[in-house]
């Protein structure tokens, strides 16, 4: 069950569509960090499970090799006992020949037993070999995915830093953009324009007051001239001219 669980997790992670998961995530960086942790942990579990499976496979292979070797040895003993029996029978020692023939039969029985054990182990060895191959392929696929995740994370972090730098540059340029009314220089220029307008208003007001004063002076001058002419008229009894001289 443990092997099946590990194999299932490996298959799921290898088939995972990382790009789709990133696109669907609200925070891609957090998603990538979590995926990196998940893949790293599962790779460690998979490596442990695969190592155990490989160890069991090697034990089966070793036992199989021992059974095959033992079968060959018992076959050799059976052959030796049979030959000895033939020699003794040829020499007229039938009882001793039968004894060695019985030993040959016992050896052959042991040979068959070892061969049967070796054959019984072969399907299990084949199955375990296939499982190990699949687990190794899955593990390699997970490691490749992990490298892709790390690369994708590095790419996104780099893009985030570039975007942040670009935003800072944009904000800096915006603050010195004389055409932007919201920039610092724009606000300062607007302040100066208001001050200039205020100064112009004060100047206009002052000029208006000065004109009024001169107009008042002109009115006073006219009154003085009238008084002068009136005095001359009374003194001479004649009308004063525009030039100030009496008419005859």
C-alpha cells in the first residue's frame, strides 16, 4: 500500500499542469513556493520508498541467484553419484551401485526443489523490476518538474523586481514631468503662477489708485485756474483770455 501511495503521488505530481495552477493562483509566488516545498518533500519520500523497493528487489535477485546456483550444484552431485553408481555396477557391486543411485535421486530432488523456488521468484522479480523502473522514471520526472518550478519562481521574482524598478523610475520621472499638473514641479509652478497673478492684481489695484489721485489733482488745478480768473476779472473789470491776458 505504501508503494502504491508513493507511486500514485508521483504520477499525480508529474502530470500536474504547473502553468495552469500558477495562472489560477491569487498569489503565484506563494503558490510556487508551496509547490516547491511539496515537490521537495515528495521527492524525499519517493527516494526513500524507491530505495527500499530496490533493496527488496536485490534481495529477491540474490535469493534467485542462490537457488539457481544451488540447483546447478545439486545437479552436479546427482551426475557424480550416477557415474559412481555406473562404475560400481560395472564392477559387479550392485548394492553399492544402488546406494549411489539413491543418492543421485536425492540430489535430483533437491535440484528440482531449488529450480522450482527460482522459477517461483522470477515473476515477482519481473514485477518488482518494472515497479522500480516506473518509480525511477517518475522520480526523474518529479525532479525535472522541481527544476522547472524553481526556474519559474526565479523568473517571476526577477520580473517582479523589474516591474518594481520600472514603477519607481516611472514615479521618479512623473515627479519631474513639467507637463504633468500633479507632479512636484507642476504644483510648484502653479503656486508661482498664483503668486504672480496676485502680484499683478496688487499692481493693477495700486495703479488704479494712483490714476484716481492724479485725476483729483487735475480737478484741483482746474478749480485754481477758475479762482485766478475770477480774481483777475474782479480786479480789472475785463474778461481774462485763455492765455491769461485781458481783452480790450
